C-alpha cells in the first residue's frame, strides 16, 4: 500500500503533537538550560550598550517567563523580550518584535521545546561551547511514539529560588 506525501505529512504532524502537551509553567524566574550539555543560556555579560538586538547564547543568567492568557509565553532575558531574527534568537532591547513562544513538554524526555506560534521553528543550541548563539530553525522530530527530539532542541526550566 502506498501513501501520498500529504497523508504522511499530516500523520507525522499528528503524531508529533499527540505526544506533547502545552507547558504548565507558571510566570516566574527560571534558569533556562539546553539539554545539550545541560548548559544555561542568556545574554552575554560582554555585550555592547547599543539598542541593537542582543544575542542569546551559552551563559548563565536568569529568565523572566511570562505566561499569557492564550497559553503562550514571553521569554525575557536582561529585561528584554526575545525574538527571532534571521534564524537566530535575540533579546529585543526595544521590544518591537516580541514573539509569543509556544512551550511544549515532550512526553518522552520530560523536557520542553520552545517553538514559534506557527510551529515551523524552534530553539536549537547547535553547540555547548561558550559564545554559541541559540538558533531558531525547523525542529527534527524522531519517528517514534512518542516522538523524540535531539538534545540540542530540548530545554529545562529550573526555578530560581526566592531570596
């Protein structure tokens, strides 16, 4: 039996989303870690002082996670919301291109994917080396039930303890 490419795409999309749930994260402060080496990401402490967008990469920094009424999230680092510019994740100092990210808990790993609202791209940390910037690109979904994702596409939100 042969299946059309449209059927296969719809089936893979259904399977990928059937085994995920929207994150039940609440608004608060978190350390955001890539499962690619368990490294934290954020804005560099050595960035310029201009109003240009700032790279999000391997560094230790707390995040302000804001859960919206529509179930999406605004992720702020260093006080600035994040956005996607040419396939890279940046903190938008001027707040002109805010993305309401969709955060999904992946059943197989228990970690999260961070995706654009249309689901076409997600956060990927291609390397755990200091200075590596977080990409925003199509996610690789492994063909299994539940689907699996490479560690570079999975994220953990660690709560920052109240002081």
